[in-house]
């Protein structure tokens, strides 16, 4: 499908960075490689135009993974009850398990493990998006009087994201499996001074 001509009667895809991200995301969700030449042909533009839109293949992949992070997080947070540290632990539990079970991510990491680790665990687009989402989650609990934090909210959120990443992707860093339960234990320790202990997360 990638790079095939668009039938004359097919609606034209809007041009621009958003279209490039949408097309790349579609390939990612199908478990397909994201190749710049094929993507440019699919969008009906030259490679130079595509690179001007997205900056580089690595930046485009980072944007795709950040978009998938947000989609997965919003689904994980949907319908989670409770409040304070307990709710945050439950959301993170659901989110991390959804990430490690995601088939598109498995397909991508089988092809480009090192690139994924660099994109996912170093400061950048993915970490920024996850931190932003978690900052809003923590702030909502603070505003509701269910949580009190001794650190700036974003600093705490960023620390939690980095802890979660290091355990969630342990199997790519030399471990045998994702260590989600261990990640949740550490996150609970970070949140415990901010509120009551959440106890084991309910699934």
C-alpha cells in the first residue's frame, strides 16, 4: 500500500505536517515500517517537502510514538475511580500494561529496538507528552484536595515518567521482562508523602 498511486476518484489527503503524522500513524498501527520515500509518495509530495514538514524520520517517529502515548493514556484513564495517589497508581498500572501489550509497538521494537529506546527513554517529544499528561492528572487531584505534593507538579510527574520508563522497558535494556509491579512500588513511594498509601492497584 505504501507508495501506491491514489485512484483518481479517491479524496485528496490534506497536505502538511498533520497529514504526514496521520499517515505515519496509520502505518505504525498496522505494524508497518515508516519509510520516508514511500510516505512522501503516498502523500503526493517530494522527499524534500516531507522532510521540511517533519524535520527528520526520527522526529516523525517520535511524534507518532508521542501521539500513541497520549491515545493509550487517555484510554487507560477512562473510568478509573478513586482519588489521590490511589487513582494515579491505577491509571499508571493500566497504562503501562497496555503499552507493553500493544502489538504495533512490538512490531516496531522488533525492527528498531535501539531507536525506540533512544526515543522513549531520553528527554524529548515522548517524555514531554507523557509528563504533560501526568502533570494534568496530578494537578487535578491537587485541585480536588485529594493530594498534596512537596515538589513542583511537573517535576514530580517527570520523575514518575522516568521511573516508569526504566522499569517498563527493562526487557529492552538487558532484563528478562517488563517490571511493571516494581515500577508501581517505586511510584507509590514517590506519592506516599503526598497522600495516603494507595496499596496494591486494582485491575
